[in-house]
């Protein structure tokens, strides 16, 4: 059996990639994908721990998170669509209206 | 009837309400019937009441009637209630009687005016207020009347409100009066906290036991009340409003600024004579202010050219006499002069009104002259009044003025007496100057007006004639003992003022001498007036040029108005602007806005963090997570 | 009935507001008449209070005391006594008049406006009838919200500045009051072992002297800003100038009274010793307010801000009366609250009427309009004269009693206060002269229309009240007297007992500190 630490390590790596992608990339779709990546990294960690302690609750939670993520993608993509329509751009830096 | 004394003020009040609310729809005839009728009825009731009072034995001539409770607060209890005694009885007759005549006169005088109904409603309101003042049985109700007559005076002076000078004069009158009332109100409060009540009977009965004669408390009370009298009766230093008050219609000047309202101060002091007699210092001050005012304003009156202003200054001067009378303790004489003055001064004003009526509103005496034959009724009635005010024997003014002078003399106030006598001469001078300039000599009337000079209608001349009769005969109720009379007037009032044992240092002979001196001075005044304005009409002009400076000072009324403006009014307005612009806007609002500004400034620094870039916020989040983690790991 | 009448008075306007929400916003006529009917109904109901009020009973009447939130000791406790009775009546009357006065002035967002007005009425009545500190605070703050919108939406050009200033000033004080209420709440717990915001229970609390002073100041700041006392008055002219007519009427007529009412209802009986110690300070501030307000008024160019500053002066009189701490002073003060509500409310109404016609409030734009609008001028004169306290009008009775009371407390206050009466004549008459008298300079003024029937109907009850209170204030004074007497006796007794047993009180204070320390642990 693969030790739980491997999963956690993988999860950590995925999460870090997500964070870096979120911070560095400008393309709003990529940013959005990075967010999803972080979410899935967290899912991975949860399910790994759940399996390790033999709890079903963790696995159920992951299902819940996946459904919510699906819904979120729906909303998120819709927002991106609107953003593109308004700004004719997919660059996040163009959405800087909320500043001083 | 005496029990229904409340009807006397109620009727004019009703007249005021009816004319005030419906006046525009009633038509001038009905308005004048209501206006005059209500006052006439109150006069009839007053006469009836007065005779009922007379029929009582002297010591029972005091009657109180509580109408309804007014203000009760704890042990402070004041009613709307009336007091009738010989003093208020006399005042009642003067107010309603003279008031009625002036109402009738006004029907003719004001007939062409647009504000006819407004005028009559205000006049009725005035009579109501004056009656409240006179009939009150406590100080607070007196104060109500006191301020209410001030209001009516304000309304009537500013009757022709479209003239700036009229509305200025009205405002000035009210404010100057309020300055006096300020003292009066404080006096009333001091009385309340001293005696625990404001009823006359309560206060006057307790006064000798509670107050120390000549003590600080009674002096303070009397001085404060006197301040009110100074304002209302236009004495130095608050006399400045009365000459300006001549902006009002002439009947108003006759009624309010000659016969009734301005004498309220004298009435009040007579009413409170018990307090004043306990305060010799105040009495002294009253006498001095009265005498100084009398001579000071008489000097101004000698050079004025506006017929009504002459009469206004003369009124102030005569009021000074009354104060002098009160000041030397001769309250009955003060009231006596008040009454005769009401007759002849009202007559003079109405006569002046009649002259103005004839000359299409001309006020300047330099543009009159030679009217004697053209308006004979006016001339003869005014002549009677001039004789009365100048103190010519057998006319009413002689008896009352002489009474005051004699009392001053017999009290040993020789200086005050001397001022009074000189002032009598000046009075005779300026009154005859008025008479000569107006009715004698060559006509200096503008050509345009000359053709339609006419005598006033009957409705105006009949009141003049009645007042003329009163001016001549009014003095006979108080012929002094030395002249073979019984001094009935003083005797009648004695139940109010007490029968004072005048210490007789002087024989009847001295009294004759004193009398003859004042007659002589008056005749001298007349002589000078005759010389200046009849026999040598060019003399005044050359004198004025020769003594230019004193003449200018007199003509400009000693520059007192200008002085008040410079010293009081303007600095006050400047100070108010300073308070508003500096304290309010700069300091208080500045502090508040400054605080808001500071918050704003801090916010301005903080908001730089908000770049609007999503990743900056995300970086912040990441850094935050790292910090939290670091804290837990390193702990 | 008599138990629920106060509840009805508070909640009928709320119900009315909800009802209005159901009406189509474009139907302005229906909205206006409905709102007016509701406020009129409320006024008629409040008359029930007047006629069934037991003049001999000094305590609270029409009382209702129910548990609201038990855990925190919050109760629903309403009641009126001789002091608050007339303020409630004034509120219902002025609300109805204010709604009627906005008939033609408000053209936009009528529905929202009427809803706001009704909610404001509910809040104001709530302040005067609540006898639970929590409930009181809820109403006190809650009533700010409708007022905020009233000025902020329907106001003049600088409405945003004015409304924010108004809310911030008021909030500043209220926050301190909230803290003080909580302190009282915990003190009460330490003393009795029970949590309660109920005013009648907290009243039993003997508060040590040093605590009294702090608590007094916390309450007093909230009330002094509301009054407004010098130097916290600067929000008032701005708020008045920008507010719509009805807003000004209620602001001057009712809101300001909350401050003075608060001093009398809460500061005085809760902290009697502190109150007495602070008499010199507050009397001096009151006197400064009287003279300052009057002087600044003199120089104003805008009629509304002139009236606003005159309010500062008049409320100074009220404070002077309350701090005279005797029968005449307090009765005069309470009466003057009513008088000021009537007279100044009416002045704002009148200014609003002329503003509707000419769209200017600058004094210099008028002059000589008495010739064109005689009925208007008569009403203006009468109201202005009552405002300067001419005998025979309501203002005189109040001011005289106040000065009489102040005279007994310290002569100099009465003397200085009386100067305010002279100055009142100066600013009011000067304004009247420049607005009504002299010749018409401005062509536009020649076409002014005189008052219409609705406007006359609005003003007539006010005129009647002015003369009624001026000549026969007895019905009011006699209903107030037992309550005021009771209050004075209570205060005297309580202050004596606290001074004499201050040692014991310190113990309570120590106990309070101890228990708070134990709680932290």
C-alpha cells in the first residue's frame, strides 16, 4: 500500500502549482483552472486521510466538494464569459475597477 | 354692573376679532360701527362702573374680580383677574373715553385708507391691551398688558409697512420697549420670590413688613420696574423710539404715543407707590430722570420743523413732568397731569392730523402758516390745547403742572423745581411756535395744495371739540386748596395713595409766589415765540446762523440715534457676525470637519493597498496563510 | 384598551407603512390620503390618552410591561406620565400636520416618502413611551434611519453633507449612551442578581457618586447633541436648511425634544447627584446657547437657518428651566418643549409654504410681500410673535416660568436668559421686516398666491393652540404638576440617601469590579 505521505506530497505539489498559477498567470481561464487545481489538491488530501483512518465521512465530503465545484465552474465560466463580453479580453488585470 | 367689569376689556377684544377676521368683507361702515361701538360701549360701562364705585364709601372703593385661573405652577399662582379702585377707575375712563373719541376721529381720518379694517382691529386690540394693563390685579397680567400695548404700538407704527421708515420705526419701538421690559420682567420675578405672590394686595400689604425701607431689595425691585417704565414712557435713555413712532397714522400717535400707552409707566409707578415710597434712592432717580428728560427733550422740541415731532418731543417732556411728580412723591399729581395731558395732547395730535388732512399730508411747519381762517375749528381747538399745555391759568394743564411743581418745591427740591419751571417756559415757547408757524403769519403752503385746503368733516371736528372742552375744564376736578378748590382729585385717589400729611413749611403765600413765577415764565415763553415768529420772522434764521453749532446739535437731536448705532447696534451686529462666521463655522464646524478630514486622511493611506489586481489580493492571502502557519509551527 | 393604547400608537403607523407598501407607487393621491388617514387616526387615538389621563396620579399610566427577551432581561415596557403625555400628543399632531404639509411639496417617490414619515412617527412615539432602556435605545437609534432618508433623499442641494453630519453627530453621543446603558445593566445585575433593562428597576439602583458622574456624562452627551446644546449645535442649521419642510417640522418639533426629554426622564432620576453637581456647567451652557443662538440668528440670510439658530436659543431656555430644578423651571421647561414644537414647527411650515411658491428661502429675495399675501402674513406674524414669547401666546408662559425658576436657582442665569428675549425680538422682527414689509423689490413676488384652503387648515389648529396655551395653560400645567412634583421629591430623597450612604455604595462598586474580574478568569 502506498503510504499516505505520498498522497499528501502529491497534493502539496498540486496545490503549490495551483497557487503559483493563480499568482503568476494573467489568462483568466488559466487562473480559473489553477483554482480548480487547488480544490482538487485539497480533495486528494481529504480522501487520502479518510482512507487512512477508514472513515466514510471524508469520502462523502469529497463528493460534496466535487458537486459544489461543478456548480462553481458553471457560475465561474459564466462570469468569465461576461467578463470577456464586457472587456473583450481574458486578462485578469483588465478587471481592476475595484481599486482606490 | 361692577361685577361684570370683565365686559370692559372683552368688548374691544370682540371688536378686534370681528374686524380682524371678517373686516375685509364687512365694508367700511360696519367696520367703523363695530370698532367705535365696542369701545363706546366699554366707555359707557366704565362710566357706570365708575359711578358705582363713587357711590361706595371711600374705604370700600376697592373691588377685585377673578375671571379664571391663568398660570398655576407649584405655589406660583396667577389669575386673570381685575382690580377696580379709584386709580384704575380714572385710568379706565381716560382710556375708554379718549380712546372712543380717537376711534370716532379715525373713521374720518382713515376713511380713504386701504387698511381701514386692519386699522380698526389694531386700535381695538390696543384698547383691549391697555385695559388689561390698567385693570390687572397682579403684576403678571400687568406685564401681559404691558407687552401687548407694545405689540399694538409696533403694529400701528408700522401700519404703512411699505414705507421703510415706518417699518424701521415700528421695529425700533418694539425692541427698545423690550429692553425696558427686560428689567420689568426681572422685577416681577424678584417680587414673586420676595413675596411669594404677584397680587397687588398681597404684595403691598406685606411690603412694609418684609422690606426694609431704603434697603437693597426694595431698591432693586423698584429700579427694575422703573426700567420698564423708562422704556414704555420713553424717558432717558430709552426715549429714542417715540419720535420715530410718529411714522404711524396720526390718530395712533394721539392714542398710543400721547394719551395712553406711554403713560403706562406713570400708572405703574403710581400703582406701586408703596414700594417706591420705601425706596428713596429710586424715587430720587425717578425725579432726576424725569426732570432731565423734560428739559432735554423740550430743548429739542424748540427747533424741530416736523409738526408731529414737536408734539412727540413735547410728549416725552410732559412725561418727564409726570415722572418728576412721582419722583417727589406726588403720585396723585402725576396721575392728575397724566389725565389732563391725555386730553390736551390727544387734542394736539388730532389737531395736527386735521391740519395734515387739510394740507394733503404736509408735516413740515415751514410749509404751513396762515391757516387760522381756513380751518377755524381746528385752529380754536388747537389753541385751547396750546393754552392748556403752556400752563395758562384756568386751563387744565395749569392746575396739574403747577401741582407737580409745587410739590417739588415744597419737598425742598429747589433744583428740580427750577428745571421744571424753565422747562415750562420752553414748553410755552415751542407750543406757541407751533401755533404761530401753523396758523398765523403768511401762508407758505405749496401752490398745488393751496387751492383745496378744507376743514375736516364733522366726524373729525366733533371729537376735537369735545377734547377741547375737556382740555379747558379737565383741570377743575383738582383745583388746589390754596385757590379755593377742594383738590377733589387727590382726595378721590387718597384711598389708593393714602392721605398724606404734607408737612406745611410754606404758607399759601409762598404757593402763590411759586405759581406766579411759573405763570411768568410761561408768558415769557409766549412772548419770545411771538417775537420770533410773528413780529420778526427773520430772527430765528439769523440766530440759527449765529449759533450754528448748538442749533445743529438740537436739530439733530443731540446725535443720540447715531451714537446708539455706533456704540451698541453696529458692534452687536459685528459681534454676531463674528460668532457665526468664526466661532460657528471656523471653530466648531472646523473641528467637526477636521475630525472627519483626519479619518479621511487615514483612509486615504489605507486604500493604497487596494490595487484592484486579483493576484495582489491572492498574494496577500497566501502570505497570511504562511504567517499563520509559521506562528503555529514556531510556537 | 388603556393597556394597549400605547402599543397601538406605536404600531399603527408601522401597520400603515406596511399597508402603503402594497399600494401602487404611481397612485400618489391614494398614498397621500392613506398616510394622512393613518396619522390622523393616530392623533385621534392619542387624544384618548389626554382625556383619560388621571391628573392626580403622578406615576406612569396606560402602562404595559411584558417580557420581551427573557434571557437578557429585556422587557416591553411602555407608559406615559404627565411629562411625556404632551410630547406624545405633540408628536401625533405634528406628524399629521407634517404629512398634510407635504401634499404638494413632494412629487418624487411619494410612496417611499410616506412610508418613511410613518416609520418616523412610530419611532418618535416609541422614544417617548418606552420605559425599558433597551427598548428606548432601539427607538432612539431606529428613528435616525427614517430621518436620514428623509433628509438624504428629499433634501436640498447639500443634503448628503447635512444628513451625514446629522447622523454622525447623533451617533457619536448615542454610542456613549449605549455603553452607559450596558454599565447600568451590569451594575443592576451585581446589585440585584438579575439582568434587567427595565427603567423602573434600574431606577432603584443606588449608584455611587463617582460612577454617576461618568454615566451622567455618557447620557448627557447623547442628549446634549440632540437638544442641541452649544457647542454641539452645528449639525442643526445644516440639517434644517437641507431637510424638506416636513422633515424640518418634525426635526424641530419633536426630535430636539428627545434630548431635553432624555435629561428629564433619565439623567435626572438616575443620576441625581451628578445632575445637581452639573447644574452650573449646564446652566452656563444653556445661557450661552440662548444668547449665542439669538445673536447668530440675527445675521442669517436664509430664513430656515435663522429659525434653526433660534431653536438653539429656545432649547437653551428649556435646558435652563430643567436645570433650575424647581417646580416652575421644570414645568416651564416641559411646557416650552411643547411650545417650541408648535411655534417653530409652524415657522418651518410657513417657510415651506413660501418656498414652494418662490423656490428661495433667502431673506433678501423677499420684501413687501404682506401686500400680496395678506393671509400668509397674518399667520407668519402670529407664529413669529409666539416664538418670541409675547404675553398671551404660548411662548410667554413657558419662558416666564423658566426664567422664574432660573431666578430662584441663581439670579444671574435669569438675567442673562432674559437678554435672549430682547435678542429674540431683534432677529425675528428684523426678519419679518425684511420679508413681509417695505416695498416689493422683486417682480416675481408680485404674482405670489396667497395660502390655499389646505394650508389654512394646517395652520389654524396651531394658531388655536398658541392662544389656548397662552391664555389658559392650566389643563396642561395641572396634568404635569403631579409628575414633576413626584420627580422632584424623588430626586431629593434619592440624592440624600446616596450622599449619606456613599460608603455602602462604594461596596457595591467594589463588588461589581470583583465580579467582573472573576468573569474574566
